[in-house]
C-alpha cells in the first residue's frame, strides 16, 4: 500500500488530532460544568413545576448535559455518568427539600438519561476517525 508523498504527514496529523481531542477531555470540567449549569437548570425546574410541568421534566437534564458538554468536552462514558449522577443527586435533593411527590420524582427521572446523552461531545467524521485510531494505538502500546 503506497501512502504517497503526503502519507506519513497525514498520519502524523491524524495522530496529533486524536491526541488533542483526548487531551481536551476533562472529568473535572464535566463535573464543574454539570454543577454550574445544574444550578440554573434546577431553579428553572422549581419555577416550571407550578406552571409548565412538561417543560419542568426535561429542563435540568438539558441544562446539565450542555454544561458538561461545553466545559468537560467528554467522549467517554465517565463524562456521561458524571452528568447523570449530578442530575440524580439534584432530583433527590429537590424531593427532600421541596417535598415533591414521588410521582414528580419518577416523571423527572428521564432527566438523568437526557443529561447523559447530551453531555457527550459531538465530533466531525475526521475527528471521530482520528480519535478512534488514537485510542486503538493507545490500547496496543505496552
């Protein structure tokens, strides 16, 4: 297989891109972003529970998910788990302190899944290819 004149350079560019994407991920950033976006998300949740109930059942998940996505820039499952756990803890706190009904708590549980799904960073096809190649190389290196 002939890589051509630019073959090795393209491989190095792909390696560098994969390494950069890996280095941009931050577990602490995902946690901080989840908390920072979760505070206004849960405040809106408390306000919307009285008037716009359907909206209330998705607001915290959307807010936490986007906060984790923008600050943590995560691709791994751990980043998704962090945002889901933050939402779950927030819902439990609201259940206890605002004395929500168990029905409202159960109806709010999809927020955990929403936060986890939104928190995963989106990549272009080129970025995805470079990142997966970087991960494979890291697994084969002793």
